[in-house]
C-alpha cells in the first residue's frame, strides 16, 4: 500500500486539466475568509493513494489524512471528492454553499460524514469519511446483480430517513444511485455524494454538458435536464432517483440500460416514458414506484411518504421475504394508484376552500363549492364538512375535490411578480401557499422554486392544455425559438403540455414540419396570448385560425375551391353551350321553315350534321 501513497502536492496529474496559474494559498485564504464554519484541511497532511472512481462532477480518491498531536501522529483513511476545475468567480458561491451544506449536515443520521475542505492543485477537494464499499459494489458481486427484497427494504428505510432529514433542511441530493449508497462495517447503508450536484447548481462549469445535466442520466427526473427550463428542481426530484435505485436493486438492471444520455433524454423528457417497474411487488411498493415516476413532480410522493410506505412494509415483517420480484414489466394501471399530491396539503377546520381545478385546466370541473369554509371533518376517510354561503347545512365533500385558498391564492394558480426580475420570466405557477401567506413559485429561468410573500405577486392569466396561442405582437425576440408562417408572421400553436414552472410546450398542428423531429416548441407564458375564434376579428382571420388546427386544412380548402371552381366552370360552360345551341337551333329552325316554304316541305335536302343537331336537341323537323 505504501508504494501507492502519493504526496498530494507532488502528484502527477497529467491526466487532468488544471486551472493554470492558480495559487492554492490564495484559494485557501478565500476559503477561510469566506466561510469560517468549514474546517480547512491543509493539503500537506493529505496523501492521495488511488482513485476509486471518476464521475461527471469529479474524481473520488482514497487518501490518508495525517492528524498530528504533540506526542504522536494518527493516520486515517479518508475519501476525497476532487471536483473538476471551477472558474475563480464561481468559487466563492460554491464555498458559501458548501459552508451551508456542511453546517446543515452536522448531526444528520445515515449520511456520509464530511471532514472538511482542501485545495489540491487548484481543485476543490471535499474530504469525507471512507467506506469500504457501496450497495452498487455489493450488487455486482451477487448473482443476477439483484438484492433480495428484505435487504432492499432495510437499505431503503435507512436511506429514506437520511434523505428525508436532508430535505427537511432544504438540501436536495440529486444523485441517488446504488453506487452512492455506501456501506459501513455492519452492512448499514449510508448516503454518499451528498448534495454535490446541488452545490454545483448555478455554478458555471467548464463542460456545458454537465451544466445542463445535474446528475447521472439513468437516474434523472424529467425536470433535472435543464432545470431552468424544464424545472424547477424540487424534493420530489429525489423521489424519482430513489425509485430508479430501488428498481435497480430489485432487478439488477440499471434503468435505461444501454442507452446513451441523448436517448434517455428523448425517452424521459420528450416521450414521457417511465423506467420499467418489475412485476411481483407488494401493491404498496408498486404504487409508490408508479407515483415516483409521474412526469409532473407535484404528483410524486415526498421522501417522508416513501419512508412511511417502507416502514409499514417493515412492520409487515416475515411477509416481505415471500415477495419474489420478476424482471417482467408490471401490468399495474393507474386505476388503483394513489394521488400523492393530496397528502401534501391537509385541510384544517377554518380553511377557506373551493372546488379543485383539474391539473393544467383553466376551469373547475364542477362548481359545487365556489367558495366555502371547512367547518369539520367526518369520521369517514377523507371527507370534510364545508359551509357554503346560501346553503343551510354544511356539505360533505371529499378532500380530493377541494383546494385550499389562502389570501385569494391556491396551489396551481398562475401568478405574476409585481416587480419583474430580469433573470426569469415574470409569470409562473404557484406551488404552495402557507397559511401565513408564504409562497413558493416556479418560474422559467430559475432552477429551484422562488420563496416569497404572496404580497409580491398578483393573479395572472391562466393557460391550459388545448388552447391556441401566438406570440404577442410586441415580442421581437422571444425567449425560445418560435416558428413563423408564410409572410414572416408568428405562427399560432396549440398548448400540449404545461411544465411546473409555467413553461408551455407547444405543437403546431397547422404546420407540416419535417425539420423538427418532435415538432415541439417551448413558450414563455409572459410572451404569448390566447387565440380563439372569438378574438379573431373578421371572417378572414377566423379562417386563418382554422388553418392552425391542422396543416391539411389549407390544402383541403384549396382542393375544395378548385373542385368547386371546376364544377361551376363546367356548369356555366354547359349553360353557355346549351344557350348557344338553342340559339343556333332556333335560327336553323327558322331557316328550315323558310326553305320548307320554298321547297314544298321536303326535308331530304337538309345536310346530315344539321339534321343531327336538330334531332339530338329534340327538335323535330318541321313538316
Ligand atoms: N466516502 C466514500 N467512501 C468510499 N467510497 C466512496 C465514497 N464516496 C464515493 N465513493 C465511491 O467512489 C466511486 C466514485 O464515486 P463518484 O460519486 O465520483 O462517482 P459517480 O457517482 O459515478 O460520479 P458522480 O457522483 O460525479 O456523478 C463510487 O463507486 C462510490 O461508491
């Protein structure tokens, strides 16, 4: 082993690109000045031994940490996460965030303990406790690469506890996977790689690839790919990664095995596909996995919900041994599927409520409760009593049909910032409102939810799937690419999906597109306006809007027009011919009559063509 020991300062790092001219001492001063909470570890006491692994965010090294006292020296094995080079201007932000992470992680159970921070050759090094292996390593040693169900449950409970605790402190993990589930000497799982992607959130990295991808593609939720556009990131983002890890532990197969990052992006983000859920699982687990793979994170369970499910199965005890999981796809449908969003806001007596709008819809399905107050709950599961003005007795309504309204706002409402911030769109979607008026809102341009007071916002126009929209006339350079019609005017598109930050996913059924594979465009809600027959002035504009419904409308109308023109032409032609023939026959007629009078009434002299005309037109030769 000793031979492998490498002095951190003199190590040959030819395989890495270092930030040239960086001075470790200067960086050390920055670290110490910027955040006194973070324990600084002198690089001279760290000896790198060998690299354990290399990931998107840096390399992990096994190292020796020399702790010296007056009397003796102690050597500890530590793991060092050496981050990829970071630009100087981003250093302070990152260190501030690390300081916050470090202090919040103190006393959290079941997570890898952090020793401190150091700088080696210009690269930030996070020094942490070393563990002998990970769940991922253990799986590779097993036949079929999968773990028995009781083991998955045992690891799952411990990890969910750790993640849940981190969430309660506002930390997202964003990189949950079996190789980051470390194992201690007693086969207890510990969460490693805590919050590294979260630290790098918003920090400009040398590789644009990693900037746009915060995590490992196989385990990434849809909103994790470009969170400032498809986000925001939320606690439920970790539920997706956790569920991917559970599926992998149960089946031994990495989600989206053998697919490239681009292919995974296409499947998860564009096609809204979910990782395969194996069959043969307890219904509770199957339901939680289904919930974790919801495209819209608001419909996924939170880590505390997952923990509850896992704990309830653990209490089930012996039974879990008998669950045999098969790699075949589960046939579970959404019919018995729990709606997790309901567990996120429990109604209380005194709450103002109204009928719940279906997600991404503009109108409530019913208006049973346009405005009411919860006055009590019934013993039956999920029902509350609501007093509605004008109705004598309180109504008994299921909570799933109600939404809480606080200070005029409810989760899912569209809101506009009273004072615009250039960094993001002014229009967003309200994700939650506390009873004291504290809100969290998702905006295009922000990677995470914006927290604030409801007084900073006002109601905005809402959008729903199926509406037609076009760019406002005053928008000259839109946030996202937008197609134009013939003549250069902005095309009108149809909303086919609404992302949790209010970003509109738009298709253009009126355009026959071959260029864009998916034909999908994005729109900032602040830059568009709704187009409908009612707001199209004049017949021409109304017809133009009809063309937006399908690209075939125009050719069909043109074909119909041509056909009608041909028909009319043919009809008029026929008419003209008929009237001409009529005129000619009557003149011939009179001529014949005239000749008859001259030739004693014999028609024998009439030339055959004229006779033909006369007979075809039904005119009998005069006798
Ligand atoms: N504290 C630790 N003790 C022991 N091994 C660790 C520790 N932290 C990480 N590892 C191991 O180091 C290896 C590489 O980890 P790392 O997190 O860099 O890789 P990755 O997860 O593939 O990449 P990234 O997290 O950058 O996307 C993994 O196999 C992991 O199990």
